[in-house]
């Protein structure tokens, strides 16, 4: 706003003061409505965006309302139209650049979608190959397991047969050794021959073939039977010869031999039975241990297989997650493209509507040519926009296809994750079963210990409760005895007559004073009602009507008072809501929260929204203040900078003692904008710019860099 000093003119022939003021006001209003190019560049920043339809319509209405066309209005319109044409050209160039960028982005997105489809096909192929390889490996493992089971069964049968015959032969040999020792037939030569026979009869298990295993066992069994028969024959012959020799010397020895033979046979049968029982028990124990070991090995094998499968599935799930992130990024870019295209379409629609309203209808030939060129340009742009819309539809279709592919991939990933979870659950169950078997004994021991401790605690509590019961019984006996004594005292007291003594006097009234007071009050009330009835009867109908009118007037005034109070509350509520909305709007527009502290003095506190420390400026609004008032404030050092207080402006108060004062950090801005330029709005704008720059710098340091592209 341009201010001009008003000076008194001494010439009588000149215009009057009123005409000068009127012309100044008209010039000021005209400059506000139609600023020059230099003044507009200095006073306000050039708008980046073109004017909206509402602004154009308002401007057209204002131009039409002037009525009389003048050269100034036509020049101003030409200047405005030139500026609008320039801005439209800039917008068109920007639109072309955006279209190119969108095309490039669309091509890149198509390439990425094709790449993702290729990767999906490759993953499906890998999945099929993995399934085939896993099925083949499973078949091979099953075959190996079956072969191992068959060989294990064969070796188990052979080992059981061999072990039985070994135990039986061992029992027989021990009996034969004892018999030979008892008869003195076991010499050192015979022992050496037996040991050499055992060493010579050793054979290696590596030479045994699975097919000849049964034949080998049959041969071993037949040889053992032959040896048993030979040993039986030899023992019979030896016993006969020894019995004959013994009968020659002594007849008693025959009895002893017969007894020993019978005892030997009995011992042989007993030892054979014992060997069979021991054999059966050892076979049962070994079979149980073998089954446990086999089960543990099977579980470990299954656990390792599940772990390998879990690792493979985890890797594949990671791949699917990466693909899903890529799909999300493509969707985000697609949304940004849609938003930019919508903005461009809105701008072109506004241009179409502006052209439809005949904004460029001028009398000059040059302006008409320019308008025709602009119309042609707009038509070409509309055609390009239609082409872009078709391309956008194609891009949407491609994005939907990619989205469907992504959904299919997410479904496959979910299935794989479910399989992984099932495998992990199986693995955890197996581990838990093994750990539970190990921890069962420990838990039982701990439970037994806890039960023992609880039992001891319960015993102690029982002892304490018994002591408490005994104490309560003693207290009960004492209380019963006390009650009996009190009952006896009560009986004795009821027998004794009541006597007030010599010191008390009993007064008897003829009437109850309370009843007398009540009766007198009722009589006074009846008398008052009687007098009121007499007055109304003497006054007649006129007094009654006056009284009734007065009561009606009072009721009407009371209702009016209540209504006015309700209206006042409603007005106060509306005023508070309006003030609150006005404050919110002012804070959003200016960036400052303004709070009025003192209405009479006009002191208000201003706090910036961008200031996190919540410091504040204190201003005083002086409306045509007197000079002594200003001098007193300056003398008291409450005002640091003043701006023309005598003409009714705003002053900034510097309260230096307060910790929340905002004046000290902004001394340079105060000197520059308030002391030199005398502009408090400029000072507040400078503070806002610096605070916003600091906040943006802090945000960049925390979150990274953000680039903003401004349009020319």
C-alpha cells in the first residue's frame, strides 16, 4: 500500500481538501484493482499456478460492471491476457514434459512387469523341477530303506539262530569240561589242542555273502550236531572203560559213577533250560533297544529332511517377498501417474471452459489472431490429452494384470508359508517329545519335594490352629461366666425401686408447651387468611383485576427475561465458536497464534507455529495514543522499538526478564524491519521464514533430503 502525506494548500484557487482526499482514495482503489507491472512485481510474488475459473469469472464480472470502456481498461486487459498466455505456454511446456516423463515411466513399468512375469515362469519351472527331484529322491530313499530292512531282517534271523546254538554248545562244553575235570581226563595237551582249534577255526565276516548266509548257518548247525554226537559217543565209551576199571578195584565206585552220571544228566538239562531263558531275555532286551535306536534314527532322519525342506521353502518365500515389494512399488508409481494425469486433465478442462466463455474476444486484430492461435493450441492439447487418456487406460489394464499376477504369487507364498509352519510344528513336536521324556523324572522329583514341603507346612498350620482353638475356648468360657454375672446383676437391679434422691425435683405442667405453641401458630395462620379474605371482599372486582394484571405482567416479564438470557447464551456460544474458527483460520494463514491478554491496554501475545520452544512476542496495539503516555512507557524501558505510536499503530514490547521472551534472538530482524523499514508484518514474515528453514533443515537431517521443483 502506497502512503501519501497530506499537506495543506494555501492557494484558494486550487481544489479543496475534500476533493484531494477523494481523488487520493480513488487513485488508491484503482491501483489496488489494477496494479502496474512494476508495482505488482514489487508488492506481491508472481503466482506460479494460473488463475482458476472462479477468479476469471470474478474478473470478468468486475470488468463488465465498469460499463464505460476506457483505454486504461483495455491496456490492463491486454497486459493480463499477455501474462495469462505466457503462463499457459509455460503450463503447456510443463505438460509436454510431464507427458514425456509419464511415457518413460510407463515403458519402464511395462519392462518391469514383463521381467516379473518371466521370473514367475522361471520360479514355476524351478518349483516343478524341485517337486520332481524331491519325488525321485523320496523313491530312492524308500527303496534303500526297504533294502536295509530286508537285510536287517535276514541278519537278525541269522544272528538269533547263531546265538541260540552258541549258547547251547557253550552249555554242553562247560558240562563236558566239568565232567572231564572231575574224572581227570583234561590234560595240558588237550587244552592246547582245543585252543589251537579255536584259533584255526576263526573266519572273517567280510567273506560272507548275503545269499550264502543261510547255507553257511545250515553247515554250521550240521557240524555242531555231528560234534555233539561224537562227543556223546566218546563220553559213553570213556564212562564204560572207567566204570570197568573202577569195578575191578572197588564196587562202591560203580555206585558213585552211576550217581554222577544221573547228576550230570540232570545238571545238563537244568543248564540247557537256564541258557534258553537267558537267551530269550537277552534277545528281548536287545530287540527293545534296537527298536528304540531305530525309532530315534528315523526321527533324526526325518528331522534333518524337514530342516532341509524348511531352508528351501524359506529361500523361496524370501524371493516371493521381494517380488511382492516390487509389485507394491509399481502400484505406488501407478497411483502417482494417475494423480498427475488427473491434475493435467483438470487444468485442460479449466482451459476449455475459459475458451467456451469467450475470454479472448477483442476488437483488435492482433488479439483476435492470438486468441485463434491459443484456441488451436488448446485443441491440439485436447487431442494429445485424449491420446494420453487412451494410453492411461492401457496402462491401467497392464497394472491390473500385474496386480492379478502379484495376487497369485501372494497366494502361492501363503501356501508355502503354511507348509513351512507345518514342518516347523512337526519339528518342534518331535523335539518336545524327546525333551518331555528326559524331563519326566526331574518333574516327578520336584513334585515329590514340593509335596513334602507342603505337608510339613500343613502340619505346622494344624498345630497353630489347635493352639488358637484352645485359646478361643478359654475366651468363650470367660465370656459365658461374665454374661452370667451380668444377668444376675440385672435381676438384682430390677428388684430395687427407683429413687431420684433428695437433690432432684420433678415438675408437672398442666399443658404441654410444645402443643400450646403449635396451637397458637395455627390460630395466627387462620387469622391471617381471614383478614386477606376480608380485604378482597371489601376491594371488589377492580383490585382483583389489578392484581391479576400485575401478576400477568410479572409472568410476561419473567418469560421475556428467560428468553433474553437464552438468546444471550446462544449469542455468546456462537460468538465463541466464531472467535475460535477465526483464530484457527488466522493461525493456518499467518502461522502465528494470537492471544489477547489485556483488552483495555490492547496487549496481545503472538506465538509462532514453527517454534517448538513455545516462546512468544508481546505486542501492544495503541490507537491514537497521547505523547505523554508514550514518553512514560519509554522512560520505564518497557518498549524497545516503537512504530509511529502517535498515529495509532502496533508496538512490540520487549520483556527481557521473562524466560519465555522471544525478543533477544531476533534483534537484527527488529532493527532491520521495525527500526528501519517500520514494518511489523515484515518482521513476523522474516521470523516465520527462518523458523521454517530451521525446521526443514532438522527434518532433512533426520529423514534425508527432499528435492522440490518450482515451475517458472
